[in-house]
C-alpha cells in the first residue's frame, strides 16, 4: 500500500531530475497526472518549506538545493555505504562491468548503490530500483547463500504475483536453478549471510 501524497512528492522531484529545467503548473499537473488544484497545493507547500522557487513571474518553478543538501547529509551519516561504494567502484574498474550493491526487502531486491560500466553497451540500473529476488542474479545470490532447507522454505514463501513470463516461478525449478548455479560457481556457496556484489551477469532469468 502506498501513500498517494508521498508518492506525488517523490515523482515531483523525479520529474525535475529528468526535465532539467523549470516547469509550469500545467506541465507539472500533466507530468504527475494529478489535478491542477492538487498540483498548486503541492507547489505552494514546497515553496513555503524552501524546496521550490518560481524562476520568474509565470516562468515556471524549479527546486532549490535544499533537497540536495539534505541528501548529502543523509549519505554522509552512513559511513558503511561510503566504504562499500569505494569497493564497488574498484570492482567496476577491475572488471569493466556494471556493479550493483543490493539488499533484500521481502520478496524483492532493492539496489542501494550502482556503479555503471564505462562501456558503450552496458547493463544499467537506478539506485532504489526494486526487482523480484527470484528473477535477477543478485537476488539468486542472496537466496543461494541460504542452506538447502532454509532455501526451500524461503522459496515457498515468495510472492510471485508480479513475475515476468521469463522468470522461474515454480519453487522446485527455482531451487534446482539456484543449486545448479552454486555448482557452476555463478553463485556463492551456502553460508553466512553476505552483502552481494554482482557484475553484469544474469543466468536462467
């Protein structure tokens, strides 16, 4: 379940990230697909809190750097993530491939950090993207680190409702796919929980 008002605020800033320029109320309402009155209320709230300013009279609105400063402060308070970022950057430079830092969240995997390959043709992903844990290599690596009994139990409990047609959703077949990945060396052996660093490689998805 999502909170619509919170979702609108997040999509508001995502819009400007892609737009890279001022936008009028009408443009914002069209982009967010919400009524002009709701857009006006959102803009007024963000302006009063210092997150938005009017570029010029009827010239559109654009975010201030307040959100940026808050994000920098938040990230600086997480020294572990800073250390890991340096590690995945080194791994990207060593392999030449895109490297992802992923964490499990229920039946999904969330990308916490991404360092993309510098090659013209490369795997791309966005920080914050969510993927089904059973459908991507990083998720299978997490599942593969579980012992067989725990792995079978976890696979049975996963939510497969949003699966793509190419994903393995039969628990028995998924278990066999993960075990085979361990034997090939594509997945880490079963063992203690670990943070998984995965380059651009998806098997059996």
